[in-house]
C-alpha cells in the first residue's frame, strides 16, 4: 500500500464504537485499498487534516452506520482509536464540500476498533451513529472521517477506484494544502447503510382528509 506524501516527517454527538446494525447498503464506494490520505486531528503537535468524499442517494434515507478502511504509517499502529465523522453540504460547485466548521452534523466516536481486512489490504472500521444522519434524495453530501490522536503515528483514509461522483478532497493546512484540494487519488473507501425515511402513513393521511371534509361542512 502506498502512503500519500502529505505527512509530517518522522449538530455534535458522542458515542462509543458499537456493533453494526444489519441495515441495507445505501451507498457503496468500496474498491481494493491503495493510497492512504492523511485525515487526522492532533492537538499536541498540533495539526488538523481531513479527507472528504461525496455521495448522493436516490431517496430520503436515515444513514445509520458508516463503514470505512484506513491504516497507519510513520509509527506503530494501535487500537482502538477515536474518530470524528462529519457530514457536509456541497459548496454549490459539485466538486467540494463547504469549509470545515460549517458541517451539517459531526459525530465524535470513541474507542473504535479496526480489523485488518486482507482482501482490501487495509484496516476495516464500522460504527453505528448515535443518531441517524438524514440525507435527502438527489442531494449531494460529503462525508469526512478523521482519526483523533497525537502524532506519531499517522492515520490515513484509504483511497478507492470506485469512480463515483467527484474525487475525494483533502486539506492539510500545516503542509500548505488548502481545503479542499483534489490530491488525485480517486475516491475514498467507504460504504453507508441505513433505512428509508418513512413516508406519512396512509392512516394519518386519511385522518387529515377527514378533518378537511368536516371543516367544509
């Protein structure tokens, strides 16, 4: 696996990583892992890098679980680790999310364990969101997944050749890489599971119709 050369030499919810629900896959960006793009918050060194990738669903969904792949370099890996998961709106260009600090939702996930996935060539991570992220149909969103721990080591989100929508974007201000730059490595490796947002029940609609009839009388 290659590591990207962007590295240092040598509404909020908090939850613990938990068992993943058996909800259906609603977005799949997976492909054999390749490059690791730095996406890590270190308040000690300090530095703040993020990687974000886009997705769009064909119906209204509650995003309940997030699944992704990544790995370590520049030091010994360890487990478990904490992650921040951000959901951004598109900035209106279709090519980048809005700027950090303007996210639609942020989840702080503590104690997330990874398991090496030999088929993918990277560590696999899964979390259940403490409250679902509601994604509207045919609306582009961006998800950023960021490890939270002090350097060393470094952690990166693995890239994917899935080729869906826009390439993943990265920011690493300490190394002079502004948000959001296309590092040229394709998509990020992740998939989302969830459930459809329920439509108003027929009983409720009948009840409203009956109320309207009574008022006309």
